[in-house]
C-alpha cells in the first residue's frame, strides 16, 4: 500500500446462534411456541424463532453480541391448544465474540388462572 492509496476493508460483525428447548415443569417437550430473544441494550432488533419443533427444540440465528432476554410465548396461530396466553420463564443469555452461547432450557409456565 502506497501513501494516500485507498484500500477497501470489509468488517464482518460476529453473529451467533443460540440453541435450546422449551419444556414443561415435568421436563416434557413443549412444541409449537414462539421463542424470542430481546436485546437488553435495545440497540439491536428482536430475534425470533417462528415456532419451535414438536420436540421443544429451537434455534435463534443472527444474534449480535450482547445480553438477551430469551423466552417463549404462545404461538396462537400454530396450535389450537395454545390459544390462551401462556409463556415460559425468561433466561438471560450473554452472546460473546469468542464462542457460541451454551444451549438453554426454557421452562413453560401456565398462569394460575388458566390451570
């Protein structure tokens, strides 16, 4: 490179993948729910897995670095038995540059009023 010569530089931001599964309180898989990742700093956009698999597994792709609140909610469009509002616990996941985040397990909760 000579003085005053312009050289194109490509910078790629690290994107990570989070894997996990949604289970009920008895550790049985819960399928057909939407899994969301919401960045705590809110400078990144919401990451969503449309619907998880019947075995409870899910994959959130394209996570930028940072801390995410990860949780599952009823996907009312995919499953008639999930038409009531239900949700999982929230888990904090720290997405770092040097490694993929460890898989997470989200425990599905049913509000007391819905039994």
